[in-house]
């Protein structure tokens, strides 16, 4: 391997820009952030649903374009979701739930414009700083990952799954149960090693397993729409956002500066950890800001720090979530898991070799993040009026269209009506689960990572001649397994000790 | 109580699932199945311990409307083609919201179906027929 210093990285980055700034990839980037911003703004449809809707289309694209497009949707949604939170007190996605607290108060005080502007700026700063982190940390992780054998992969994936299960909003026990069910659903279909078909219940269409798109659309598209129909009925607002009202005062900017930087630190530190997505990063940032504030009572009454910090944190976390995915091939959030599956479908083996074998993907994607963040800044400050107007469209006109697109999207993957029936079943089950506080995200991640877990487990078993304890003797896999075990024990312990219901959050 | 029922459901569902076929391909699912059964029991136990049920009210109307609309789409697509399928899907799913108005829904159905035909069939070149003879 070449030694890489700062200069080398810059050269690579320039190469990345040459990949993105072709007309084709630039258009995908623009399309991605536009769509992402749009679904982010609209309550009741999130990045996961949007990415899964686009998955069938990306099968026809170059892998680089596919990741640029899907990635754009992912972080674009983080920008957009705060708009609805500020104007409607209704988060466009869960990572902006905390922005409602002070953002909506600012809106009520007639400072909606300032809140929107600061949000966009904080998102930009958090996001772009996190790209630096991505650029410098991923190569380090990759070097580390080259020493990985299947035992280490098994341990790392297991740790990721346990983390995803334990760190949910609801009960960690339910989270782990969801991961387990996801893994089980993932075993449906062909067994990769022996080639036998499993759990197909005699249904021919299940021989290849359950389609990722059907799974994600059912859990996140259909179930989310059902849950949102009632929640969004009769929302309206009268706020006018003029360009002039966007301009923050010097005081606003000064107050937002440090929270934004701290938000980046929190988001950058939590983003790469599986299970801690943008949502938790934003909550952590809000809690931090409130704790260190001189006057905590201002929070909840339109404190600008409570908008800047979390928005910076969730964007930083969204970008940083790409680190484990691009270096190890292990995603930590549902959206990056879907992007990973898009890569697998296009024949790319996501993992440490990807950066050397397909530098165009890695550096192209990194450069596209820069381009995308700049586009989003333009989309969200001078063009914010557009999004405000889109929010005026009532949900009753939108959701039938969303459902139709879901249907067409799922059908077009294999031209199979069976997949649409699957979405129907998964959507119904997903909605019922949601109402019982079972989170869908761990299920989806379990489903995507399950087969990887199994393959690596069985390979590791083969190389160690069936000796389970060999895994604990290797230093890296041993450590990872130990961490996983500790996490599991701590989670279960606190779960049984608390025995109290998790704080009811407004969904 | 309902949570308890669900926990049972998960438990038994996965017990069923976890039954092995052969040692080779069946080994891993049994392991995972066992873990799910255990956590299912755990949820059951902690649900027994609390009187409160983490249960949000089910919204039957939207749920049924959406599910039926998916079914309508599939059936119509098979026998009549894309445009009727999208129209049917939009109309049935719109029934899920009580505030939907007739004219709005009809306009939406027409615009949505023609629009999706233009985007997916013409624009993206997917093989979807706008209209189709029965049995095609």
C-alpha cells in the first residue's frame, strides 16, 4: 500500500471530485439531496422509505452513482426534517424530534426564519466537519480491518447487532428480540454454504429469500404511512418565511457557534457506533447543551442553542455513519444498511478492499458529500420558501401517491406481484409491531446483517474445526466478543432492574 | 395483557421456526431461534410484572384502507394494467383518511396514475403496461 499523508488524501479527494463533477454523477447527487430534502420535510415518510423506494432504480446504475444518489437522500433528509419540526412542531423524521422543543417555540415567537437559517448552517458545519472525520478515519479503520478474518467479522457483526438492539428508544429486550427476528427472517431462502433452501414453506418465490426492498418498504414505507395518516390530519400553519426573516442577529450566531461544534463532536463520536444513529446523537447534544447552559430554563422556550446543537449533531452522525460501512462493510443504521445492500447487488464486495479496488466509489462518494452539503445549504437558505410551501400540501393528498410509488417500486424489482403481497403482509405486521413499541430498525438491520453473520460464523467454525472457543483466543475477536457480552449483560440488567416503562415520547 | 399475548405469539412462532432440518444449514437458525424464544420469554416476564401496557391505540381505518389498497394494486396490475392499478390504489388508500374529498381524490387518482405511467413506463423504461387485456 502507498503511504498516505495529507497531500495524498487531497489528491485522492481531487480525483473524487473529478468523479462527482461529471454531469451524470452531479445530477444524481442533486437528485438525491433534492429527494432527501423533500422526504425529510414531509412528515410520514423518511429516509429509509425513500432509499428503499429508490433501490430498484439503482440496480440499473453504476455503483458509484447509486451510492451518491442514496447517500444524498440520507443526509438530505437530515437537513429537511427540521423544517417541519420548526414550523409544525412535527418532526419530519425522528432525528429532529428534539428540534421541535425549541425550534417550534422560536417559530411561535416569530423567529421561524432565524431558526431555519441557523438549522441549515449548523447542519452544514456539522456535516462537513464529519466528512473530514470520514476521510481520515476510514483509511485507519481499513488498515485495522485488513487483519480481520471471519472470526473477527463474526464478532464485529455480533457486536453491531447487539448494539443496535440495545440502543433503541423502547425496551432493549424488545430491540434484541427484533434483531433476532430479523436474523431469522434473513435465513429464509438459499443457504449460501450448502445450497439447500430453507424455510420457504413450499412457496417458490421464497427460494431466494425475502426481497430487501419488500422488507424495507413494508416496515418503513407502508407502516409509517399508516401511522402518519391520523397523526398529521388537520395540520396547518400560517407562518410566512421571508428571506429577510432568515437573517440571524450577531447574538444568534454567537450563541450557536459552540453548540454547533459540540454537536459535531457528539455526532462524530456516536455516528460510527452501530445502533447510535442521528436520533440519539441529537438527543445527546440537546441534553449536553441544556446541562452546560448558564440558564437552563431558556431551553424549551426558544433557545437557539437547542436548535443548533442537535441539528449539527444529527448531520455529523449521518455522515459519520458511513465510516464503518465504507471501511468494514458493517452498517449501523437502517439507511446505511440499505445502501450496503445496493452495493452488494451491484457486485461490489463492501469491506476493507473496497477502497483500493474501487477508489472511484470511495473518493467519489466522499467528494459527493461535499457537493451535496453545499447544494443543501443553497437549497435550505435561499430556497427555503419552496419547502415551506411543500409543507402546505395536506398529507391526505400525498400518502395515496406514496403508497402507489411503493407498489410500483416493489413490483418493478422482479416484476413480481408476489413481492407486493409480501409488502402488504410485512406492512401490516410492521404497523402492529410499531403500536406495541417494537422498533422496526433493529429488525431491518438484523435482516440485512444476519446472512453475513451466519456466513462468517460458519467459516470461522470451519477454520477452527468446530472449536467455538478459538474465537475468544484471537485478540481482536476476543475483545469484540467480550465487549458484546458486557453490553448485553449491562442492557439486560438495567432492563430488569428498571422495570419501568421508557419515557413516553411523542412520536 | 395484549402484550403478553404478543409475547406468546413471538415465542411460539419462533419455536416453530427454530426446528432444525439438518445439522448443516439448520444449525445457525436454531441458535438464533433459541435466542428469540428466550427474549420472547423475557418480554413476557417483564410484561407480567407491570400493569401498564405499552400499547398505542390501533388505527383500524387507515390500516385496513392501506392494506386493501395494496391488494387492489396487485390484482388490478395483473389483470388490467398500470393505470387502473394506480387509480384503484389511490382511491382505496384515500378512504383511510376521513377528511378526503371525492373530487380531490378523483383528480389525484387521474394525475397520479397518468403521472406514474409517464415516470416509470415512459421515463424509466420499465415494462409496465398502461392497460392490459384480461388474463394477459
